[in-house]
């Protein structure tokens, strides 16, 4: 069975978000909710709740929809008038109130209309499957499972799935595979236990972190400085995370867990009601969605905003202060807990309890430790799961320290008996099973990870900023390894080396190149620190040479006799975007955010970005007649530093071609890119150099007029005008004429000249310095 049409019942934040993400994948989906009593009493649109949810999502930021067109795939309705429409639906997701009685009533109605073999799943995070199935038919039980999405459904990768003893295996596999391959989720199978995996451990961790901060006299800033980056947990830390998800949500989760957890579960020991937090919630201090939470923003009479933090002892807000704990700078978990200060002691108190709790839950909540680690990485964005963290401390060290303090050693730590939970055997990654034996970590079919390849091989070539890996079948993979994957001369050198190694793609062992890495971001662009250093000591010939080298390297890649497939994920900005523009094809992760953002740091795209956007927009068959509409679209994208917020939007911007691929599951991206490269290599022919005809001074005048108009309206700063006019000069072709045929090198020369001229101005230097210091563009 394949899922070709879906439905979501419940148009709240989670339900509507699930429907939006199903639509993102191109699947038509019904979104149904109740008919409000006010509509029943007074008349009106009976599907107003679902329609309102769809309208709201189209205005929400971050957007639930990857592209505005996806909203058209969501059909609103209500459960009184439209249930019959579900007769041709393959998968129905229930996302209504966490009340068994309400769910049972809905299930009975669904059972009357759904077709044979259709799958029904609940998005519950609190109610066990066995309770959900009470009073249901055998037919319903066979087609039922739990699919617990994390909020927001588009962006959070974890999907916890639970099947019952009566669930059909083929139904369970169908929905699991669909959520993996089509929706891009990291699917983790859990057992039918309270909170499943991520929320059970995550809730415990947060409760311990809050308790120990209050008991230990730490400030919220100090606690967050320790339970954030030093632990490999998102930089918000504990209190910042609670503010993000909402303080009012925490008591609800606690209540649910306490109602279903075993009597001897350690969460019952550490759970406590905080009068201060109860008071905050009652007064509307529910976090970022309310008046503030543990942190809040206040506005002074002069308009300045000030960040405040609550005093955990008095409950009174004060000016927020940066934590000054030595432990916050510790490198590694063991160094953190061994730092002799208040933060180090706090870190150990939190980790000793939270990691012990997690280590005692296998095999109760999941068959193996790998599921637990995967759930915490994907659901809570931890860099390492609990068992991986214990490995960082050392299982033997962890056990001895617990014994020394008179604490119980968790069962799985005893099973480890001083051995690591994970170890490498040749090219294989092994994990410790509950029986005490090691087994290989198996990847699903269609998953190819560079991490696995690197474990069992040596690079074909390598330097300080990049590596070249053989990923099999005659395909090489270029991996950026510099900080933030910033592009520099070393990367350019390795690109050229890769071109030489692959050669003609036919007579040697290699036939294609993939550009890919597994960092959070593909590349944030050129190394600004190196550029600023060169500017400050006046190395302008070297700057010009750097630009020229990048241009010629990317051009050589574009016209190489073999295909290059770039496989980006996360940010692909500036020079990172330009390598996409010069690739034979792109296989992009759906969550790719790309654009030419150079004007934000006071320069123009200098590695062929302007040139490629001109060529692509002029060649766009959908553009209106004449060159100006095409050039205006390119000018707007570059001069406003527009960034696509998904791979689908990147297609609209022509950064991606219509034939470029989009992969939803990041773990499948490299395999998909490799397959595309091999398909292209079979009969690959490099592109033909384009003939470029540009209007020249008339276009330049039009661009200048537009920029001046934006400045008068306050939409462009004085230096925006300076940089944008340089962009306009390049895109117009300078002193050319529409009858003159230009080549790519002429546009590259104009890019290089404009770039160099701007680096000699104070405005550009100020923008680069500000970006390096703050990470934000300067509006000078």
C-alpha cells in the first residue's frame, strides 16, 4: 500500500502543522475540526476552524508551509459534514484533545466511513495505545498505531511510532516508511510506555536542571550557560527552552506522566510543584508566547529594549547578566563535571541523575540504546544521546563516581561493565545490546552517511579546509571542513585537484563529483575574517587574485567533462550559493536556505553569482518579453540579499533548476545525490557557453532610479544605494548594447572590479567588521 491521500482530524497547532507538512511533500490532505457552538447557534461557516488554521499558517514565521502553493493541497472541513470524504483516504491522523473519551468517540465515527486497509494513527504524546484502543473493533486495532510528531512538525525531525499487539505489520511499515522517505522524519520505534522516549527523558532532565539550579543557588543565566552548549544541548539552556515551549505546558506534561508512570519511577521523586512557577503562569508569564518567562524583554522610555531574568529566590525580575563560570568554557563533558566551581558541581548533579534515569529505561521504553540516543538527538536537538554522553564520561568512571556517592548504578551501565556503549570495529560502528553483546548499527536501505564512509576509509585528498572521499561506484565527494564551512583558498585548491583527479570522467576510476557535508550548514560563504585581514593591510592584489581564483575554479567546475552534483542542507549562502549555481545539478535537502547575501557585508557576488543569475533569468522561458523583467528579478534578489526559505523557494528564485531534485530526509541526501550523479555520468555533456545580450546604460539608469526610490521611501540605507548601484552596473552589462554579444568572462571581470572597488571603502569595511562581531548585517 502507498499513501496517496491523507487526512488530519484536529486543526490546532500540531494538527494543522502536520497537515501542512504532508502537503509540503505534495500529498493532498483534508484538515477537519469541530463545528463551533457559536456557528451552530448563530450560523456561519461550519469549517471556520480549519479554514482559519490554514490562513494563519500562511502568515506564520517560521512558516509551516515550504512553499505558498502547498497550502492549496490542504482542504478544510469539519467532522460533522465531511467525514464521508475520508472514504478514499489512505492515512488518517488524529490530533484532537488529549482526552480518551473524545478520541474514542471520534474513532467510532471514523470506523463507519474509512475504507478497508486505511491506516489510522494518533499524534498523542501522553495517552498509552492500549487506552486509546479500549472499546474499538478488531478491524480498527489492526490498522491503528501512534505517530507522535514533534512541534513544529515541518522542522523537528523526530517521529516516535508505537504499534500495538494487534497492529498489522504491513500497516505499521507503510506509515513508518512514508514518514521517513516522504516526510523526511527520523522514525524511532518506541514501546507503549508513558511519554515514549524523548519527552520522558527530556521532561526528567528539565525538572532536574530546574530543581538543582534552585537548590544550588544558581541564576537562570548560570544554569543555562551550563546546560546549554557545554553539554551539547541547544544554546537556550534549560530555562530558555522552557520559555520557548511555554511554562504552561510543563505542568500538563507532568500531570500526564504522573498519572501513568510506574509507582517506583524516579520522576516521582524529583517532581515538585514550584509556587513561583505557578504564580508566573497565573500572571501570564508563560514564556515567549506570553509576557515573558524566566527571561523577558522590557522597553525603556527612550525606546531601548533590555533583557531581564527572574531571580529564582525572590521571583523578582532584574537586569540579565552574563554568566561568569569557568565551567561554562570547559571542553568536553568530563572536563565540565570535573571543573571545581559551582557550575561543574551543578553539571554533575544534573547529569548524574538524568543519565542514570535514561540508562535505566532500556529495554522498558525501547529495545536498544540506539533508539534512545536517536530520539534525544532528533527530538531535543542534543548533539549526543544519553548513552553517547555516558561514553564521553567513561562508563567505568561514571559507575565508580556514582558508587562513591552511594548512588545506584543503572542496569545498562552494569551491563557495560566498563566497556563503552559504542565502539568502532574496522569500518563498523557497534553498539552494546541489552544482552551485553555488541551488534552493528544498521542504516535503513537508501541511507548513505559520509560519517560511515569516513570511519572506514582515508580521504583521496585532503587539506586544512576540505577533504575528498571515495563514496563508491566511481563517485567522489568533496566535503568542506572549515569553520562554518567558510570557503577559502584551500577549498578552491581541492576543487581544482578533484577536477584533475576525475579527469575526463571516462578513462579513469572516477566519473562524477558530489559536493556535500553533514554539518548543520552547507556553507555560510567566503571566509570574511581572511578578507578583512587582507583589506586592513592593503593586500588588494591578493584580494583580486582570490576573487579571480574563485571565479575560474567555479567556471572550471561548470564546464568540467564530468557531472558535479551539489547536495546542500541548511544555509548555502554567498559563495556557498554560487557553487550550487555552477554545479551540473543540485540534489537539495528540502530545508535548504540559500541566496546571494553579499550586499549585506558591502560587496557584490564575486564568484560568478551575478553572472549566473543573469544567464538563468534571461534563459527563463516563463519570463515576460524583453530582457528588463528578467534582469529586474535578478537585481531584486541580489540587491535585497533575498534568501530562499526552502528548496522549493530556491526553485522560484532560479537558484535551483526545475530539473534539480529535492530530498526530504537529510539522511538520504547523499545517496540521492550520488544516484543523480551516476545517472548523469552515463552520457554527460558539459553545457554550452551562453551568448549574453544586455541593455547597458538604459538598464543601469532604470536600476539606479529604483534604488534611489527605495532610499527616499526609507527602504534602503545610504550604503545600500552604493552597493546596489554596483550590482545594477554588472547586471546591465556596463557600456554594452543589446546588439552586442557578451561572454561570461566579461561579466566576471565586472564582478571582480566592483568587488575590489567596494573593499576600498569605509562603508564595506564597517559592514564586514560588524558581521564578524555580531553575526548581523550593519544598516549603514
